[in-house]
């Protein structure tokens, strides 16, 4: 799946520009990025897209030298269980 990767978000759009999946992680405090939203359209549910988005966001945050936090319930739970950063 091809994603659009920006400094504070990652998204996947269909050919009509409709967002199919998205994660946002603003830098609310210098050096601290907060994953505050994940979205996956119904068509992609059950394909581990949310997990893939969280992993990609963490990699992007680390690439920018930032610390990872989360307020999004999915990302927060995933980080508590799997992230060893």
C-alpha cells in the first residue's frame, strides 16, 4: 500500500482523493510528538492497517529525533504493549 508520508501525518488516499487511512502526530511540545488520531475506512479494517500506521508514525517520529506519546486509544494501547523505545 502506498502512503503519503509527511512530518506530522501519514495517509493513504484512493484514486478520487478520499482518505482511506490516516494517522496524525503533531509536535505539541518541541521534540515530543503525540499520536492523536488513527483512522481506517471500513474497507481496510481487519488488515492490520492501524498497526502499520502506528509503526510508520513511530519510525517517522524517531527519524525526526522526537519522543513518542499517544492520546489516540488504539495507538496508546499498542505502544503500551509493543513499543520498546
